[in-house]
C-alpha cells in the first residue's frame, strides 16, 4: 500500500442511482464514478450510437461569470471568440498559458445576463482559482457546486427530449436555453462528447435523481458509464484533457485551430497569442492525428509511434478499441511531415512494431443536427 | 482430467502431461468485453508465473500468467477473429494455449474448484 492518505472520493447527486443500477464504481478525478453498468462497455457504446444514453457528468465544473464586460474579460484567458457569442449560443475554447499550451478546455454559453462555463473535473479547482485571480474585480466567479450535469446522447435523444421538453428539443446544435424538462427547471445545451446529437442538462442537485429516473423511464434511454464515454469520444476524434491535450500542447498542434476566430487570430490578447499566431501562419511542428492499426492489437496511451526507419517520432495519447469502427483506434502526435492521412507509421506494442496508418478524424462520422 | 486455478484467475486443465490454460469465468467478468488476445508463440518455454499472454478489454490490457511451467504446444486459433469467445465461454471454447508440463508437481500449489470458489467469494 502507498503512504497516500485515503481521501474518500466525492459523490455526485446520482451516486445512489448508479449503485442501485449495479454500476461498477471507480475513482475518477476525485469522484466515485460509474465506469460501466452490468451490460458492459460494448453494449453501452452501441446503445448510444443506436438509440440514446444517459451519462452522469456531474463531476465536471459548472461556473457562472457575471458582471459588466464578462465576455471581453474572459477573452483575456481564452482564444475563443466570446464577444461575438450571441445570447443562447455555446462555444468551445481553451484556457491557454503563456507558451500557448492548454490549461483546460471548456464550453462557454452566453445566457444573456451571465456566461456559463463547463470545465473538466480534474481541472476545476485550478480553473476557478485562475478565473478568480485573473478576472477584474467587477466580474463574479460563482462555482455552481449544487448542480448536477446529465448528458443525453444518441440519435434518439431529440425524440426523447421532445416528450419531456419541446422547447429543449427545438434547440439548434451548440445553443442553450433555460427549459423545463419533465417538470424540472434546467439549463439545457444541445451539445455533447460522443459524436452524436444530444443534450447536456444542468439541474439542481436535489432534483437530479428524479430527472434522471424520468429520462430512464423512456424506452430509448439507458445509463452509460465512463468506459463507453471514452470509446465514443475517441471514435468522434474528440480530445480528452490530460491525455490528448495538456499544458505542453497548443490548440494548433491539437487540431483545434477551428475554435480560434479570425478576429482573435488577428487581435490576439490571450496567453500565448504570439506563439499560436506563428503556428497558424507556419504550421505547427507536430500535429495530433488519428491512427488506425492494421491488425487487431489496441495501441494504448503511451505507445511509441515510429517512422519507416524505426525512429521514435511521437506517442499515442489515447488508444483502444472502437466498437463502432470494429477495431483498434488511437490518436497521437506526429511531426508535420507524417501528419497526412494515409501515411504509414509503426506502433510499438509490447516490443513489437505493428503497422498503422495516419487516419483522418473523426473515425466515426459526426451526426449533429 | 484435473482442473486447477491460480490466484491470478487462470485455470489449467490437465490430462497426463498436456495442459490447457485460460482465464476463469470470474476473471472475464471482471475484465468486461474482451476485444483482443495475444497468445504465446508455439514452442516457447514458459516458467510458472511468467507473463504468457495478454488479454485486452475495451478499457485496458491485462497480463495472463502461466499457472505452470512447460512448452507451448498449441494456441487457440479462434481468438484472433473472435476474442469475445473469452466472455462467452471462458473455461471452454475461450481457452488461450496448451503446454506440455515440465513439472506436473507444480499443480499441487494451485486451488481446486471449491477452493477457488471460496477464494473468489472472499474477494467481493
């Protein structure tokens, strides 16, 4: 045993529901979270691709920014175009550091009188401290600890939502509104992390289980754990913070340049702006790419990527089995010269080099409305 | 036929000096959906406790340790195309490899079925 103090993991408002459903609970980002339910990761993955899945993502940080000029103040920390974000619209962006590295990635929603941020569980304490230390005194940073976050994802998600909240079902992708869902007052976003159409529903902690049970009463919906959440997002080519992106990778290297508007590229005014401007002009030295092993052996995170001469050129940052792809898939960083889809590379799994090809992302076509 | 289990959840079924090895029903349940199995090369000499095979679920890769010493005489060809056999029939069609035992007495240190059942119940 290690000498580490046994700090009990935090529980989300849906903890009892997970246990009641027979979930296998594991520690994740300081929380006791369901990695899978009795049917298993493969079935949960297919359920989400074919019908609809309910995910507890209450461990993520929900933060409210309020005050005059909140959008322009936040722009000093992120390269995303927040000033141009219309009320009811959502934008994906990143907190950057002076080197252009990524401190965290986040979703920002303009709710008119405030900005609503959703940040990663593992980064939220640091993000909130960063916001409080960096934003001017007139901007309040409120950590919404008393709210749960439930994702409903899959091709049937909108059909289900239409029964519980016609207003939420009418939302366009990457937009959000305050809606009543099954009688509960919620903040609903049409967004997600699976490559499927879907919603993320922020609800008061004490109403979360009632709402989750109401959604699970719908025949199309089943509970999905973190295991399938990971295989779904990997097939969708979506980055996982701390794995595919971190303080040492820039948004340009990670293929996230689409999230930086023309105005922000020109004007800068965020940490690392000069470095990102140069990368955008000259191309980053390395790029995050999809990797498709030719055999069936999965290449896990940390697997070395080698070129035709056997030289190590990079590492896998996420890798596993893609149930919809029906084979192993991975993502990792390679030098610019090897980043073209179709380029042959090798993946060193347990000392043996396996042939693989650079693949375009996503592995599975996105199905947003 | 003698069947024994290791504390690492491998099973070994022995007829004479020929032994078939796989992972237990309990182990496959703990791993979840198996998506890849790497079996040892035929002819490889394995020592008891040596990492002999790898079983990968959607989530992670796990080593399979040889419950006895011997030389690999056969591997299950079906697992390459259908690794899910390990979930469907872990102690039958989902076998991993066969060895010719070099020291059959090693089996004495392993658990029989009732002992293994008690062992697994103690893990819950």
